[in-house]
C-alpha cells in the first residue's frame, strides 16, 4: 500500500498507508489527521482539505481541474504554487511516500 506523509503544524509528521484510489483527504479524515477538515466530504466544493504538496511530487500529479483551481483561489491559508486540494489527489503506487504539508488554517 502506498504511504502518505503528513507534515503537521506542530512540526510532527504522520505516515499513513492508503489504498490505491483513496484520496489524501480521505486517508487524513479516516485517521484524524489534525488540520484536514474536508467539510464537503471530498466533492471539491469547500477547500477545507488544502495541502501543500512536496516539490518533488508536484510533477507527478495531474493538473488541477477548473473547479479545483478556482477553489484554491479561495482557501484560508496562502495559496502557493504547489497548493492542491487533498480530495483531488488520488493515491497510486507511483505516489508512495508523497509528502503533504497541512496549512495552519483551513477556514476563515
């Protein structure tokens, strides 16, 4: 099973196993990762699963959809070049070891 490494605000990390096809948000919520809210349940319409993807992983992800890109303009934490919504990152074996940083805030 591929692993996701979540870097949390307190400086700690959580490494969790994911099933292929699960999203970064689903795995975080199933394992009570602090800072991932996922208010809309993964339907790409709230922005509360915003993460910063590790630089080495960005090129392995598909480009954000129009909806994801628009939501990223509205997130509570600063949007960076490697900002993504965790609900839109579906795990594959090729993403084993992906690192995501959880922003300081998800809601205003």
